[in-house]
C-alpha cells in the first residue's frame, strides 16, 4: 500500500506530530493587487530592464539556469497601508551557488516605488520588527545559519544570525 503525502500529513496531524511544523511560518501579511503600471514601476525601482517581454536585473548571458525577474510577493510588510513587493531573479551566473537574488521595493503614499534592500539569497520576512515597523529579513542561503537583517530607519543592516528561530554562529 502506498500512502499519498496528504494522507501522511493527515495522519501526522491527527497524532499531533505535524502541528508544530505547520505553526513555524508567521501568517502572511495583507496582500495587494498590482496593476501593470505598478509592476513596471516596482521593477524599475529595483533596477530591472524590460527586454523582449522579460524583466532582467543581471547580465546573465543566457545560461540554462536563468529565470527572469518576477514579483514573488506583494504585501504590506510595515503596516503603512501601502504595498511592498519582493522581486526575485534566478541565475547561478549572477548569484552564485545560491542561484537567486532578491529585491525588496516599497510604494509610498504618492505612488512612488523605492528599493529598500537587495541581495543574494531567499528572502523571508520575520515577525520581529525594526524601525518604522519594518520586519526583520532572514536571507536564506546554502548552510544552516542565516543572516537576519534589521531596518535601522534608512537601510537594512546585519543584525543577527539564526536557524529555525534560534541564534547561531556562522
């Protein structure tokens, strides 16, 4: 008899084993619909150029592992009622072994988009907050001790390292 993954998860939930696994992620922030003009402005704020219908942020020469920029998430990260967008681009040529770059952009009340942070890795907003109610950002990369960045009022700066919510030393 072969069990489906959903059957395994249901069994674990019934036994009380999977509940801690499902509770690890914080609830997603409120999401916002994006208009095409907002998409273009968000990509432009992140430094991307539209080429042949795709958004490009790095100079990948066309490797097989390249995936053009995409808006991964749109949400109100800092509670100001305006959307922030996480843009990702995949390329081992540009982003090394991690293979992905991230760009966090924010729209202000007048509709202008601004680049808040960018780097190499997989971005995850945490519940802890810095100045202006901006979330701490965990930057996933190869390994098991990830850097966490905190907003200081003008830039995201290294704040600590953690793995699965616990402090660690890289």
